């Protein structure tokens, strides 16, 4: 079966489960934390994605619980057990990422990603939130990241909308324009 279909089905199942149990906010917070940890710690991600012959299913669950400081909600614990039983632990990061998006969408909050050359100001964050609220009527949760290679400005990603107002992008456009002009001269 297609990987993205499997991921979205498990994420949707987790969403329905936490909506019934009422533990959505806690599980969402844990899922975001696990996704971030799996993204930052490549050894953990490789261990979780490894076959059960290399790292047992029990050990994989213990590793993920450790990543959360051994404080894990019963809902997420049960879900991780299900993933282990079905042999889907290698998809855990993608499933949790999709779950977080689905959960926020179900609560009327959109997820956005902001990349800046330096730590973003509170004023910029508030202006972006107000702009999204004005255009869509929905609140937005902005995850910020610092990338010094942008030189200045920011890149704002909201679903299918990308606003690249970075100095790096402007310099790339100027470079491409010079290259194109030089081709015409030759």
C-alpha cells in the first residue's frame, strides 16, 4: 500500500481516538516533541526505523518513551503499542507529524513554519498571525527556525502557500538574471 495512505490512515485513527478520549492536547504536545526529537537525533530515528531483528519492538517503544522523559500519556502509549504490533514503527515520525496537522486543523488552528536569519521578533510573529487570521479567519500556530544562510528576511510556509522574503532568494534571482544576460551576449 502507498506509504502516504498508510501514514494518513494511522494519523486519522489516532486523531479519532484522542477526540473520543479527550486527551488530544496532551497527545498533540507529545507528538510534536517526539517529531522534533526524531528530527534532531538521527541515531534515535535510525533505531526506531530499523527492522525488528536489529532493534526489538519493545526497545523501540522504550526509546520513544525515554525521548519523552518517560512521561507518556496512556493514549500515545497504546498507539505506539499498536504501531509495534502492526510493524509500522518505521513510519512513526510521519504519522505523528500528520496527526499534529490533523489535530490542529480539527481545532481550527493552522500550522505554519517560519524560517528567519536570526531569532524572529514578537512583532513579526504577531503580524504574520494577524495576516493569516485576516485572510483565512483561522488562528495559526507558527513554528520558528533560525537559518543564518538566509542572510536576512524570512521564509513563511503555510500549507501550500510559500512566502520567500529572504535576502538569499533575492541574491539568487539577481545571479540568475546575470547568468541569463551573459548567455545572450555570447
